[in-house]
C-alpha cells in the first residue's frame, strides 16, 4: 500500500519563502498562480495551498495531516494540534514577527490604558481581546479584512497588526505602543496523524530537513591547509563558537582545517587566515546543517 502525507503550504505572504525553504531542504514544489494543489517531487507527499489563518482548522479536522503556519494563528484558532517544530523564518527575514498595538503618530495615546472604550481594528481578534482583558481595559475589537494600517483614525482608534520591520507602519504614520504577541512559523500536525507510525516519521523527517536548511542560512564552510607549526595561530583567528575539524595529511608537517562560520564574517576572517600562513583556503556554500 502506498503512503501519502497531506501537507498544507501557507498561501499568501509566506508562500514564496516556504517554497524556497523546502527547496533548500531537498524538495521542489511547483506552484502556479491558479492551482491550489502544487506539485512536489516526492510521491509520498500531496501539497495543498491554504491560508495560514486557516491552517490549524484543517489540520485539526484531519483534512490535512500537517501544515506550516504561525503560532499566532494556532493560538487564534483555539484548536488542538501537535507542534512538531518551530521554524523561525518569515516573509522577509529569519526573525520572529510581532503583533503590535499601533496608533496614529500624532495622537495623544501613549499606553494601552489610554485606549479604554476605543475601537481596535485587527485580524487577530481573539488574541487582541485576551490581551486587553488581561489588562482590564474595555475596548471594542473589530475584525479587519485587510488594509488595517489605513483605518486609524477614521475607522478605528488603534490597530493590532503584524510587522517584521515596522516600515509599513511608519509609512502609514503609525506609532507602536506595545508588542502583544511574537510569532514564528511552525510545522504542525494532526493528532491522529501522529499516531500513525509512517506519517509521524515522515513529518519528523520533514521537520529535520527544514530545520537543517534554516540552520545553514547565513553560514558557509571554510577549509584550508595549515602547517602544524602555524596551527595555533590559525585557530586563534577562527570564531570560537564551533571547534574546527583538524585532519592529518600525508605530509605530517601539514594538517587540513575545516570549519563553519557566518558568511558575513568571511571577508574579515580570510585575510587574517592568510596572514597566519593558512593556504589553499576554500569557501563553500551550505544547504543544510543537521545537529
């Protein structure tokens, strides 16, 4: 009997970043603008494009075995799903996103308490209600269908909106008061699917490879040859975070050194390695780092 894993890929702002992440992890997903069922070069996986806001619902119901969405939307749904892995990537960066409380920059509001009995527009209704209830601040929370940043001050007094850099909020002359929630992408799974040994193993293998691809982002490998007498000086140049691998060569006077470091540091490190008498220095890209 052939096995199939039904996997939800987030449609919308996370779609391109997710497909690119899967490619680095070893899977090619072929999506076009019209189909909600993209192809994938793995006969054991069936993909479906689903909005991140709805992913937890379909995973919980069992229409999907697993899917990728933000923990913000899992929390908002109030539904039970299994969290397999946290995958810190977003539309523009490898950082968590923030849901922030924002007001017009020329308003008098300085804290959440100043918004008592005011109107808050947001897509994240339940989390926003819980946030203000926790502070005992009475507010009216209205669901926003989009373009939330343009609603203050005419259609709402404040908004709760997701941001990575804050640039869109600033462009719309909004000022952040507080962060109400941080979110990152997660691989979630249906509880029953996790009781199926084959599906659980397949989901965990996907998680392993995705995490390896994320770990490799911004990292490169560096290898070089070093005379044994110069090894201490070369080691002193390398970042202390990861111990390099030292291998002996046929010529006992030389060793090979292999290490991983942040790509942004290479431009400074290689000249220093050269000055420390390292030779044959090779930088190479990394697709995955699995710990």
